[in-house]
């Protein structure tokens, strides 16, 4: 997935540093807003990465398309009733 939260935070830091030395209040406000947007993007990317990892983990254990008896006849008699 494209996007690196660490890189976004570095951009945010750089914008905040530039804001500290801005010559006008308007420029300072704009740079602080851009810094906040970079921070938000970093958080959003982290949340998206977590959701994608969870989705991948869930999809690694597919459920059988057929009842176990159709896949392996006789196995159902060896399993507890709750597993069939």
C-alpha cells in the first residue's frame, strides 16, 4: 500500500518548522494547517493499514464449501457433535 506514516510525520514536522519562521501570520497559519493535514494523513494511513491487516488475517482461514462428511466420509463420526 502506498504511503508511509513516518514520512507523513516528517513532512508535518518540516511544515511546522517553516511555520515557526514564517514572515506573515497568513503564511504561518497556512503552514500549520498543512502540517496538521500531514499528521491526519499519517493517522489515517495507520488505521487503514490495521484494517487491511485484519481483513487479510480473516481471509486466510476459508470455510469449507461442503459439509465435512462430503469432503471426508466417516470423519464426522470421529468428531464431537458440536464440530459437525
